[in-house]
């Protein structure tokens, strides 16, 4: 994952921050249960129900257009039966990420609404790409997309004034943000996000997806998931700028994630990108519904 030098540099620069986001204990407990082959649905249901706010959020999202269920899901037990334990685990993890950052949306002028929308859109596009390529990540691709940019929030907390200027294009505005971050700090937001995901004890494949989403060709492991999240991130940025189909087709062969995916899976070259670009609007709508319901349920907003 992170090299020793990168780990030490980030530890030295960021380790003292008192309010680094932490995942709720329930996220770790659920992960332990899911990884235990003897865990029953009743046990998992009981743990989720210990957090009424989280339980409510799970059911709201499950019954939203995000999943598009044909019938109302009235209980956690039914949600577990229909979606499966691992899909519910990843949904709970996604929601607890929102819980972890609930106090950050009021602290800076940073556009957190747009940040989380981009994150959720990336996750939704990753989900759509994985489906088209017949890759089964059991929801990890959505979580990877949702958390791929969390390093930005940590860096904003660490050095608000300077990092805000970098976000606004200070330095070399024609250069990507991550290169300007490296020039100034010696590390970029992908590495910081990977560092935080490691502190959270997230599965190694999710740590890799965050750490390498900027440079997917450098990932030594989990190349399919890293490639999917990285390419989804690029497509999400295009979608947010209202690009037409030519823009999508143009970036596919040029993006480093394409080579990664071509080397580790098949089918990318057969995707109808014109059709896919039309489907992206639905991805945007589903992602916004996820963000809206999550923040409404967990941040107590109207």
C-alpha cells in the first residue's frame, strides 16, 4: 500500500489532527460479523437495529430509486434476504461514512454538497461499469467510489487556507490537483485517503481503490476494482461538466485505468459508450437520491 516514506510523512504532517473523522463502532462490528461464516441474519439485523437512525436510513435508501425495488421493503430482515448480507454491509459502511463527516459540512466554505454528489456519482458509475463487465464486487465498487476523495476533506481540515487555494487553482491551474498537492505537501489526496482508510481498518481492496484511483497503473493488487473506480471518477467529472458522448469516448483510450482494465478483464472494448452516456443521467439521479436521503437521515437536515 503506502510506502514507508509516504506513511511516515503523512503521519508526521496529519497525525496530530484532533478531529480526524472516525468510523462509528457499529461499522467495525458489522464487518466482523459479515466475515464470520457462522453469523446469522438475525445477529446482523440486531446490531444494525442498535442504531435507530442508521436503521431508518438503511430502509429509506433501500426503498428509494437508488435500488429501484418493485415492492416496499418493510424490515431490515427482508432487506437482508433480498439484497444479501454483503450488499447491506456495504450500504451500512457507506452510510456510516456520512455519519463520520456529519460535522464537516458546516465548517468551511467548501462545497460539500457537490463533493458528496461527485463521490456518489462515481460510486454509481462504478457500479454500472462493473455490471456491464460482469464483475462482482458485492457493492465494494460503490463504496470505493463514494470514499475515493475523502483525503481532500482531511487536507482541508489540516491546512484550510492553503488547501482551499489549491482547490481554487492556485499554483499551476493547468496541472491536475494531485500534482499541485504533491508539489506543495509531498503527498496527494489519494494517498491521504488511503492513509485514512487504513486507520479505519477498511478492507484492503477499498484502501487500494482510494489510494490508487489517481494512478491506477501503480496498484500492485486489486487492479479490477481500482480500475473501475478510477475510470468511474473520470466519467463522473465529465458528466458534471455536461460533456457529450464524444467527450466520453475521447477519454476512454487515454485514461490509465483503461489499460489496467484491459489487462485484467474483458469486455471494455465492446461497451456501447453512446448508450452508456445516456444511462449516466440515471446514475446521476440515483446518486443524488442516495446523498439526499443519507444526509437527511443522518445529518438531521430538512
